[in-house]
C-alpha cells in the first residue's frame, strides 16, 4: 500500500533468494506501493529490524508508487491483499491483467490468501509477515526457475 512494510520486505526476501539461486542476471526485483502515502521514505523501522534479524537487506529501499511503466515492464506484479489487488486492477491496462496476482497464491506452507498489514501491530506482526513472505517467495522462485530455464533454452 505505502511501500514501507510488506512490499519492501518481500522485495528484500525475494532479491536474496534470486541472488542465492544465481539468477540475478535474469531477474529484476522491485517493489512499489499502490498509494503515495510515504513516497521517498525508508522502510518502517520495525520492518527493517525484522528483516535484518533474518539477514535481509531492505535499508536501501525508498518508497515509490506503482507507475504505468511497471505494468509493461514486469512479468509478475504480486500484491499483498485484496484491496491492493483491486486498486491495481483499476489502474492496469486490461492487456496486462494476467500479471496481477496475490503473493500468497504461491505459498506452500500457509493457507492464508493475503499477507496482513503489520503497520498497526507490534514486532510479532512483522515476523509473521516475513514468515508468509518467505513461504510465498519460495513458490515464486520455483516459477522463476522454471521460466528462466525455458528462456535460456530458447
């Protein structure tokens, strides 16, 4: 939503997974918010602390808002909850709607459909968000590996 909690956390987690998988040359990872509440701000201090505790670097992120070019540039646009999915569906040209998905669609361990917003919660909420994100990003990485193999074979 504001690109200071869930989305920069997901970016940091997935960026690390992509790096560990040796796919940084093939995969671009970014995050953005659906709203401009925190443009230019660093991630929330609680998100920074939770990410750092697990070895993820998100301190270089600066909040930005989704722009029209994102719909064309990225193969997947993953969102955290129904409200953000709805906002992007209204903004996104129909030709790119297939790229919009809930991140938790890729989760294997957790059955929740969405990643809860930890902003008004305590430190435990940020840890739970990372649990969900790590699980779902593992599923996204499986898809990316498959696609990168097909891309390299072509």
